[in-house]
């Protein structure tokens, strides 16, 4: 599993650590992030010891873009259990989708309709480590299921690629130009 993003309260790392205890034996979580504040990291490390997952968590520290991409390509899934849920304002979610990773995440008060549970992402309620763990277990225990979620995640992620964004921007400008008969 990979977690990519800032490590601070609100990002759901506490739930991620608890959920890891429910994941299949041998599942590891690679945290791709710059080191958090020392007091917060110590709190997380204490939680990892208390939940018995300390040996299953690896911290990479800060990585450059291509290194992050390499880690994501090597992962089986992304675990992004945000305390306030997944939305498209989350660059880390978009990065995971763009890599075609199945994403286990959390529902937001206004989850975007394009994020469809058990179709292109897997979602639990924020803070529900048991539900997150069950989703991880079902995903990681069924390669066919994981492949279907991955394929649909990649399709969704393509909507947010720079090529897609540039194409949509050109469409808007072309439409304005055609409507006005000129380009200012």
C-alpha cells in the first residue's frame, strides 16, 4: 500500500495505521511524505506499536516526482483515509487515480458523484478503521477485483491529466472564438 501526501492531523494516518492491522498478513504501508513534526510522528509511531503494525510501515521521506511515481507504480493500492473525505481538490487522490491505483479512501460530506464506491474507488466513513481494513482485505485478496477497480480508477484519473485539461481549455477558447467570431 502507499500513502502519499502531507503527514499531519486530518489526513487520516491514525485510521490508516489501525486499518493496516485488518489487512492481509504481509501487507505493508509505504508513507511517501516529508517527515512530519517530530511530536506528531512520535504519536503515530506509538500508535503503530500499540496496534502491532510498526514493522509493516515504511517511511520514505521526501521524494522527487519520478521517485514518487515509481513507488506508486509498484504499489497494489493507495490508502488515503482523509478525516474529511475524498474530493477532487486532493492532489494526492488525483495522482493515485492517474497511476491507475485502486484507492481505499473515505466519504466526504459532498463526495463527488464521479467517485463511485466499489466501481472506481473503495470508500468507508472517515475514522472507521474496521471498514477501511475490510475494504483493504477484500481488495488485496482478489486480484481480479483489484484489476477492475484499477482500470476504472485509471479512466477517471485520465480526466485530470494535463493533456485532458489542456484539451478542455482549448475547447473552451475555440468555442468562445467561434461564438464571437474573433479572439481577443
